[in-house]
C-alpha cells in the first residue's frame, strides 16, 4: 500500500520503518512526513517521542482534540536544513464530522543529540 504521507512511495519503504523505530528520520522532511503518518495511524507514542522543547510543552493542549480523519498531505516548502535547524511548510487535509478541512503549518525542526525533533511552529501572519 502507498504511504499515508502522500509521498507516492510504498508505506514499507517510506514512513513504516520510522514509525516502528527501525530507523530514525534523516531530515526534517522525513520526520514531518512520518509524523503525519503517525497522526493518520493514531500512533501517539511516535508523535510524542518526536517532539521537543516548546512543541513538547504544548502537547497537553492537543490531548483532548476531537478525532479527525487525516486525508492527505501537501508539502509546500522544505528547504535543506541549516546545520541543526530545519523547517517545512505544509498543508494537511482532514475531515471532521464529515466536513473537509485543511490546515497550513510552518513547522520548525531541530537536531538534538543527532536526532531530529519537531520543536515549534511559526505563527501565521
Ligand atoms: Zn511516508
């Protein structure tokens, strides 16, 4: 089957090894895609394990969110990381109570002890 993250790759060749802990994300975009797949498969452990700093502090507020069905991912920008810092701008599509929505986010990533984490996002203007 094709991966949840809309990469066009097979799940087993894309996000599955990351979600199963068989290997780590090599770049912000890989981590971002795997986190989307984790949301799509309700893999809360993976979602929690890949957050640090401000993102990890803010995670409580998401705990009681209503269930959504993740329906697709569009990557708008994923420039090469600068040192230990990276960013990805994306639109995630989802349905909630039968209605279609999409959310755009400018996510920030940081490499800490050799491992990429989602750390924060840029507030929309
Ligand atoms: Zn994937």
